């Protein structure tokens, strides 16, 4: 079987932005005739063991560095580590010349240095590798993939899951930042590109009008894998007196985080919610900061965070919740993305709601029959949560329609990948 070499800074047990997408693609490439070889960030010991495989396991997984030991970290620090965030005071994981602290799970320069060496070794050892898949942002896997593809005459797919220049200047505007220059270089490299939605594809085509070939950009929607064990079990009934809400909080700027806290405080005061009657099953890149900022508030008694961490525990939280709520910030970039776990919750059949700017994620929730509130509006957020919880009590919440779930099933999305691969002749 031909092999595809995966270059990613996001992979389980991490739950960083693209970890689920990279894992689902890698574990399903065999279904379209390719055996994946994954070059991934370090594993983490002392907490999440990884992630249960769906129908296909990833047999060749190469970590670019020794495991990170998280056994001595508190829940807040563990959450930060899983999201690739700096953990102050963490033990240095490497010896010798690389004793400097791994400031995040996937430090860019260290990842690229280690991955470059590993990729060269793999290409020498495994001549069956015919294709490179690289995911970004961040930039390093995309840049390394272009360099390796040119050097070894390999075919390539660049999976760009969000704007590489997070400032997202309007088409026609000029910027000279490092991110802007890198995005232009990568987008105009002339190689096939995957994007997760039409919004992002059209943004790139307008931004690089006349320069970016429309036929090179394929939409590969974010997907859920129904062969994963969590999709084969019925939700647990649990206590009828406890309302469980899966609360995904993205990394939020200070102002948006303060707004969310104010909305949650106002909600529990207005409705007289007490600890024991409500559990907010908390995860997402902003969870650790939310926990820090509510450390002395009664609100924190409502938060439940799984100390083992990982994708599996987040999927279980979704499965056992009355509804799923994602909270994104007001930044323009958030109009172009949908969180991984939002798609999983949709596939599980959990009712959805969202706090986000108008865009991809809010439209998806609306199509699913769910509700939304604008980011940064405490009153609207409070009313959203009140409306959703009221609907739970009356049994009025609904799961996404079958046609929408089918659109995001991994087998559907893998057909798009097969088409993108077939569009280029293998060397």
C-alpha cells in the first residue's frame, strides 16, 4: 500500500485546534488506499492515554521528542498542557543540548528541527511514501512540507484550517507582517490546498484574486467518526435532578472572558441555580484561564473538568450532556472556523447552541436547529443559556437533521480527500 506522511503539530493526546481533524484523517486514510505515517508532537504521560481508535488505527506514529510528564500538574495546568499552552515551572523533558523548557507542547522551532531530521530518516527508510499531508496553522508543518516535497519530488496536500494571518485583512488590503508574507507564499505555492469550509475558500480566492487557482482548493469539511466507540453507545441517563451542559470555551481575549463570566454569574443568580443542580462540563483552549479567573467565585463550584483530559473524555462529556454550548471570541478569525468538538456533538446527536460572531459556526448551529448569541454580549449570552435550559425542561430541544450529520461524517469527507489526491498525478 502507498503511504502518506503526515506532518502536524496537532495530534492526540493533545486537544489543540486541529488534533481531532488530523487524527480522524490519519485513522481513515487507509479506507481510500493510503497507509498513514504520522510525525507528531510528544505524547503526555500521567494523564490522557491517547484516544480510542475508530474503525482504523494509526499503526505508524512517530513522536518528535520524548514524552512529557504531567503527573505532578494540577487540573488547570494539565488543561493548559493539553492545549499546547505554556505551563510555568513544568519540568524540562529533554536532556543534554535540548534542556531548555518546552514552552508549549508543540514549540515551533523545536518541532521543525526535530521533525526535519525524522522526515529525512523516514523517506530514506520507506520508499512507499508518495504523498505529504501537512496541517496548519501553525506555519511550520506547511513550510516543512513544501521544502520536503520540492527536495524529494513528492505530491502534497496542505490542510489550512484557519487564516495563516490571523488579522484577516480585507481582500485588497496590504500587510507586511511575517504571518501575512508566509500566508501569501504558502497559498501561492501552486500545490493542492484543503480548507474546512466555503467561507475560508472564498476568503482566500478573493484575497488572492487572479493569483490563486480555484481548482487547487478543495473543501474538506470538519468531520466526526461514527466508528468511534462513543457513537455506538446510548447516552447515560444519570440523575434527572442534575442538568449537565457541555461547555466548550475557546481561547478568549480578556474582555470576552470577563463578559462570559458576567453572563454566567448573572444567569445562576437570576435563576437561583445552586451547586448540585447544574454541572458545566468544561473543556476547550480557554478552560484553564476561565478556571483561574473564577477561582474565588461561587461559579467555579459548577464547573466539572476531567483530570485525565483528552479527546475521549471530551466526547464522553458531549454524550452525557443535555446540550452543547461553544463560546468563541469576537475576533474576525472566529467567523471562519468551527470547533472540532462542535462537529462531534452534532454527530452524537446533542442539541447545540453557540456564542460566536456571525459566520461558519453560528450558521452550522442554526442549520442544526440550535440557537446562537453574539460574542461579547453578556445579556444575550445569559438569555441564550436560560432559553436552552428552559427548552430542556419542556423537552423542546432537537438534534441536527440527518442530512447535516451525513455531510460531516468522515466517510463523506474522505471522498473529498480522495478527489483532491486524484487531481494530481503521482510521481
